[in-house]
C-alpha cells in the first residue's frame, strides 16, 4: 500500500511539473486517482475557490470534495463521527462544543475574521428599531452567529427574549434564500438575519425594488473587531501522526495556504476574481465584490493577524468568547476558558502542529512563495 502511494505521488509530481510548464497557475492531473478529502463548510470561500479552480489540491496529491453544511450542530457532529475529514465553521462553535460539551475536536487555524459579516433585513425594514417584536432567523439559537446578532441588537437597544426572538432554520445559504424570498417554507414571514461571504455581495444581483437592506456590519462595533470567524476544525483523533487522516489533512491545509497566498497577492487579482466567479457561478461584477470582501485588511481571508499561515487572532478569539459569555453561553468561568482557548498546543482547543507541517510542505511542492 505504501509503495503504491509513493509511486502515485511520483507520477503526480511528474504530471504537475509538466503542467506547470504549460501554465503556472492551472494544471491537469488524473484527479480520480487521488485520495479524496471530505471538506465541509457553510460557504465556498475565496481561498477554497482558488485552490479548487487552480488545481492546488491535485498539486499536493489529493482531491477535495466540498460538502455544504446544513447547520452547525449537524456539521460538527459529522466531523466528529468521521463523515467529514475537515470542516470550516465559526470558531465560536468550537468554543461551545469544546468547553460546554467536551467535544473531541481541534482547531488547526483561522481562515477569516468575518468577511462581509452583516445584519441584513428584508426590503421593507430600513432600521434596526423596526426589528422589535420580530422573530429573526439564525443557524442555531446558541451557536455561530446568533450571539453576534444578539450583541449588535443589544447595542441598538433591543434585548433577546424581550424585544425579539430567534427561529433556527440552518446555514447561511438557507437563510439567504429565505431572506430574499421574504418567507420560510411554511409561509412564515422573514424579517432579518446574519449574512456573510459570499452571500452579502450576492444581494447586489437582486432588483432594487426588493433587495434586502444591510442594517449593520459587525466590523463597525469595537467589541466585534477583530473577530475570529471561520476556523479549520478536525476530530482530535486526526492530530496524531499515526492517524489515517493526518496526512490528507496536512495536504489539504497546504493547498489552502498556497491558495490563500495567491489571493493575498494583488498581482493575482484578475486570476483570483475569475476563480471566484467560476467556483460560485457569479458574474464578474459580483466576483469583484467578493474579492474585495475576501481581501479586506480587517475582516477578510488575508488579514495581517493571520500572518499568512492561518494564525488565530488572539484578540479576535477573546472577543468571540466575551460575546458568548455576555449572552450566557458559557458553562465554565470565562477567564479559564479564555486562558485555555488562547494557549495553543497538544490537547488544547488550538493545535498548530498540522498547520506547521503544511507550511513546511509548501516548499516541498514549490508553493512557498
């Protein structure tokens, strides 16, 4: 088995070398022969779009199959039971599942700081005060962006449970569809929700007469800026070097690191925009807006706090923990959680060991620059 895999990698490397001479960004490989990593996320980020469209996954010897998460509880359960190899979800979920529920999951790194994270409402609602007395749709009432939504509304004079309530309907793609339709599947009216990349920019495709309004951006609130958002998560059993999933997870991170560095380089903007447009099937104009959001220096996928190696923003994570604690969403002492969560290492919430292997692998595949 090992010899066959080595031979496969040798053949792959030869194919990559040949394709690189034809085009420095795109290469073709016999993808069906490569091992497949089951990747789950709510959205296809700019980094993933580039990695997939420009062939970085095949270049490091894997395929990556994107699986869209229906809800946070479902997604994080699936990564624990082995249905998914690696997941990108809000790091608030990791804090919740690890510290409140003792879930055996590990964060490998941070992908973004809330790219295009907004409070959006239906067209007829033009200010936050009009949300009083309404039910707002969320992924899950006690995870993900729900506490961020509570924080924004509380700073605008509305209190959860008194002035408004939540209806849990699932992931961002579902909420986007419900918001733009103005109602749930059962006909119940929809008033507002949290949106994030790439759905915020997609609002531009909707006619002015019915286009939802952006009532607030998370980044305009000091306690939400910076904000650690999407993070790479695996089952903790993946971390040891002898795990059958370890090598593929490292290769996946290597491809994503290479794509992220490609995205961060302004000279690659045209190619990045084309990759985004092709991956999520949007116009060039929308893809340009997506690119702008993804490369935002404060909230995007290439922020300086991430250091080009998917570092988790310490202050961004502290802000996430504080927002959850303020909403009563922590079972443990907030100071204890903060200390443990912001101290990376073996057995901790964050373990950079696979990320460090991926950084080293970049040079091995000529992707270090």
